[in-house]
């Protein structure tokens, strides 16, 4: 079990001289290898302080912090920080150094030779989607904000550190760029499997990025530490619920995919069949609608008995066009497709566009009102569950 | 971004606009003006009927010696001031010593606020006359701009850059040498230029405590009521100050880290 634990905070405290109350009080947290842990909370709650104690930019007053089993206070602070990726909101690229020099700073401090540093910088620029030939000699001010933060991420990854600390890394970019950077980073993380501590005050970002989310209160006290799904479904107390804000149900839809809910079957009508046969088929089935499909089983239109009566001759013109979703789509996409459809159902198609099933509003309702089980599909999160007492009063409707 | 813009941008990066051409454009006028003024003074002096006293005072080797003394004094002052004030400025921006900065600038302020001539005379009472006393006086007088600019220059470096540097594992010394100082260079050099011009001007007073320099011409000119001597001394001093300031400007342009503006 312990070999999976990457970062272990044990009763960490931070006091400042002259301040009565600690900034961080008795913080304990165990982070597994490969997780993105999001620390989220109001400003001034100590989340950044907590993060900075991990790489000892801020020295803990008491308690222990283990990274991969080693107590960080036993290491030289600078050596420690060279082994931990660090990304900040303001990016902090050095304006007088080229992009490649910025990216190669940590390898250089680690004593790599020039050729290897250069190759690594190019590799990383490529990884973050910046063509090395164009960007390596640029100066930071010649890049857009989004490009700068990509370079910031590349610099943090330079020495391939197992652990990364990210302090509101996408906070300073416009919403569209932020969304793109988030998606790119998640895709990167799928390859890299870093252990990441991510600080934000934006709960939506936390839901999107986090394997698990720690909602922090004053003095970095953990109010709830759980997967985004569980957090949304069962906020531990009213403060957490308040922090989640409105639309928790809708946010849940973002987290789940179409392949995670049960699909229903509807009668299919091959287009080449005669209309009368189709009519009979429709009458026999209890559902009111059927789906016309082409020869390859690709869904075309929804039809019901009335449609057939109105257009007895041409089946390919009858009914209403279908809205389709792929199994990987989020339930929010599915909901959108359902709302666009007359029958409140979205057709699931495989990657070739062939009919696979349908999802309905009823199916969605079931998922939302069904408490998530342990171990969400695909998240690979171990069974470490919420740090709050499970008996915490749960009132699903908090408003 | 279109690919055309991209290639164009890449081209500007690969071939930055020649530094030398910009340098020439910015810094060419001053030498020309100085040469014209010096030439005009020379023509005026040679066209004037000089008496014995004037001729003796304006002998070429005498002028050269006075100018040499003046330059030496100014150069020594500059070296000492840079060593003291930049070093002090660095120390006074370290987190553990930052609280001392107001005291140090107050002290430097006193040095500059004291009338230069009073300072020199006071010092000569304690230290005797001569060029080392003049040097001490000049240093005390010109430390302030460099010290203040070093402190301001380092403090104006974006705190996040320093945090980023520390966060990726740079030692405090590395952060100072690779980030803080390079980014503070333009501001520090501006202070050095100010100090240089001050030093050249104040060095004319060095002659009052027997430390030589172009001030001797001016003082002679005043005492003996010989305009040519007075004007020559004053013009040479001003030309020297402007030349050094010009040189400082060129150096500061050459040392300015790229990527700023």
C-alpha cells in the first residue's frame, strides 16, 4: 500500500511569528501516485501555503511531509525543488532568456550537458504543442499568454519530476484559453501520470482537473476530501455545498459519460422495408417511436405512427431527424441532444456512426439520484474516501 | 495566427534589427556636438590675443595634465562608488537586511545634501589635503544615486520571477546573479551615469584642497580675471562630463538585457 503513496502530509502546522493563529493547522493528507489533488477554498485559507510547504518554499513549523517515503526536511531545499515541478499563475518566465533557455534551466542546474538540454527543451516544446523550430529562440514577451503558460508547464516538466505543484496555473488566462490549456494538460497527464497538487479557487476547474478534491476552510482545515462525483453528490456540510454553488446536478453531468449509464433499445426500421411492414412493426412494439436506419444501421430519423399515417409513401422523409452522441460524450452533451429531440432521447452511435442504443431523460435521472459507488469507472482512484465523518448530515437540496 | 505572420515573426527573432544601427542613431549626435563646441572654443582662444599669463595657463601639456588628473579622479570615484553602492544595494535588498535600507539611504542622502565644497573642506580638516581626501569626498557625494538606483532596480524586479526561480530550485545567489541583477542593470546604470556626471562636476572643487584637475583652470581664471582660462576650464569640464555620460549611455545600451522594454 505504502509504495503507492507519493506525498504524505502528517499533522503539518505553519505558524508565523507574531500571529496567534496558525495559517495551517494539523493538516494531514495522503496523496497517491498519479493523482491530481486539487486544493480548493476561499482566498486566504492557506491552500497555497500548504502547497508551498511541500517543496519547502515555506518551511513547515511542525509535522512531517514525505515525498515517496523521504522526509523533505532531510533534503537540501534547492535540490528538493529541482525534483518537483512548479508552475505559478504568473508563469514567471524570465523575460531576458529565450524560451529554450527558460525550459532548460532545471536540467542545467542538474548538470546535464548542453546537447541533452537542447534536445530536452525541443522535446518538451513539442509536447506542449509549440513547434520548437519557431519558438525555441523566442523571448517570452513574443508569446501569447496561453503560449507562455505552455512554456511554464514545459519548464516544470524539464527534469521529468514525479511530483508537480501548480498554483492556479491557468488562472490568468481568458476563459477560452483556459479551457484549452486544461484539456491539453489533462491529455498530457494521461501520458505522464505525474502526481500533482493543484491549487485553485475556481470550483469548476477543481471538478474538471481533480482526481480528488480537498475543500479547505480556515487554516487549511479539510472540510471534505473526495472525488468530484462524491463531492457533488454528497457535500459534507453547508459550507462545502455553498462553495460548490448552484447547479451541482448539472456539474455532475459533466463528470459522467454516456457509456456509464444504461442504454435502452428502440425498434429499428430498415429504410428498404415497405411502409406497411414498418407500420405493423411499430404497432407491435409498445414504444411510440421507432428509429429508421440505413443499410449500415446508421440512425436517420425518429418516426411514430402519426408520421407514417401522414406520409404513407415516403419513409425517408417522415418523422424528425435524430440527435446522436458517442459513448465517450459527457452526460451534459447527451442532455443537450435529448433536449433537441422531440422524444427526449438521444441515440448513441459507435465510432462508425452505427446505432448502439438510446439514452433517455429517465436514464439520466436514475444516475443523478443514484449515489455513486466506490471506485468510479476510469478514475482509478484508490479507496481512500472522504476525510470527513461519513455521518455528516446530508441534505441534497441545499438552497 | 496565420502561418505567414508566424514565419515573419520567426524571421524577426532570427535576425533581430541590428543593434549597431540603433546604437549609432541614438548615440551619434552627442560626439558631433561636443566636437563642434570644442572646436569653436579652440578657434575662439586662438583668435584671441593672449597675454603671458593666459598663454602659460593654456599650454597644451598643462591642459592635458589637468584633464588627466580630472579623469583619474572621476574614474577612481566611479569604481569606488560602484563597488560600495552596488554591493551595498545588493545587501540592502536581501530579505534579512532590508530593514536597514532606509537608514543607509538616509546616510547617503546626508552625504549628498552637504554642500560639496563644505564636505571637501571639512574632510581636509580631518584628513589633510590631497587627492585621497578629494576622492573620499567625491565618493561620499556620489554614492547616493547609485545606491538608490541599485535598491530600486532590484526591488522593481517582479516578485513572481524570484518566486519562480526559487520554486524551480535556484539558490538565492543564482536568483541574484541570473535574474535580479540582469533585470536591474538598466536602472543601476542610470544611477552610475548620474553619479559620473556629478563626480566630474564636483571634481572641479578638488583643486581647492590641492588635488588638481580642471578646477585649477577655473579657479585661476576667476582669481586672475582671465576669461579665456575660465571658459576653457569650464568647457573642458562640461565636455568631459558629457563624454562620460555618453559613454555610460552606450555601455548601458550594450548591457541592457534583451527581452525588456
